[in-house]
C-alpha cells in the first residue's frame, strides 16, 4: 500500500503559517487548533499577540528554531516564524477510508493539479455537493497550504480529504477495491450525463496542462466528456469539477 498505509500527522491536520492566518485560526471558534509553533526569533509585540491569542483559545505554544519552523511550514519565505496545526476532522488516509465497513461511494482523484486556487475551489465545490471524498495525493498536487485554504474560503478545514502518496497509488488502490475509474476527456464519445456508473466510482481530474497522467490513464475504466456545444476547447479543471460534482447531485436526487 506504500506510505498511505502509515498513520501520519499529515492525515489529521492542515498547517497554516504566517501571523495573520494563525491569528485567524485561533480566533475562529469553529476550528480546533492542535498547537502553535513559534520561532525563537519572534519577539516583542508580534510574539505577544500570538501568545495571547493562543492562551485565550487554550492552545499550547511550542518554541522552535527558525529552521525547524521553516521545515514544518514548507515555505521559508512566508511563514513569518509561526505556524499552527489545525485539526481537519474529515481528513484521513485513503487506506483507512477504503478499509471502513462503508467506504466512500463517489470520490474525486486529483492528478497533477498544481495551482493552489484550483485545488481550493475543487475542495469547496466537492464539499458543497456532498461528495464522499476528494483524494489529494502528497506528491504531484499543490500542497494543502494557506493558499488552498484561502481559495476554498475556509471550506478546506471541513472537506472530506483523503490522503495518499501519489495519484497512481490511489488509482491502483481504488481499482483493487472494485471502483470504476472515470477520466474526463473532451474527445470521449460517452458523456458525463449518460455514462452508467457502478455503486462505487472515482473520477480523475487531470492537471492544468498535461491532463491525466499516463500511468493513471492506463487504469481508467472509461473516458467521459462534458458536452460543449459552444466553440470552447476545454474548461478550467475547477469548473469541470463543479459540473461533475453537481451532475452527481442531480443523479442522487432523481434515484
């Protein structure tokens, strides 16, 4: 199962960094902040503001070296010496989700989507549509960072996030678990609106330029298209995700 089988802290938290995002997370009563890590070099009013906000929220603050904060944040240019781990209650590993008695029936799989805005908007749309899961691999997809959270308008904290090592690893796991794997392709003869779907289906959304990767494409059960009578070659991946997500809502409503 690769590294997806291991229990990782990354399967529990979204890490936000920078003073303003951390203060906003601490002030939001709807969020559970596990801990704040503050660089030893952050002193004065900036440090006091964070320490007071954490105290008010009942959140522990750990001090660490600037290097340690940069490593944990993964963004040395913007962390401003502080980060917070925010609990994401619906985030878990794909392995755990597939091992449950009632695994998710409709999921999206992101493959090579590197623009944070697109990932964030997809999370917002999929959550609004009530999908069972969005698989966001740790490799090959934009990191779940404050830019993704901002693009999702904060919905990322409530999204049904499923984590794994890579899109190919996820495709293999889904296939082994009996899922139909569907890829979006403009030239496909079968459309999204008339394809017959099994009880468990996964939909691959490819990257902004390269589309679905070849290693994942080899595992696709069927390619489907979104009909576009107008003279437009393709949709932005987040727009395609919205059409797909709400087509699934429509199907569920007409059962």
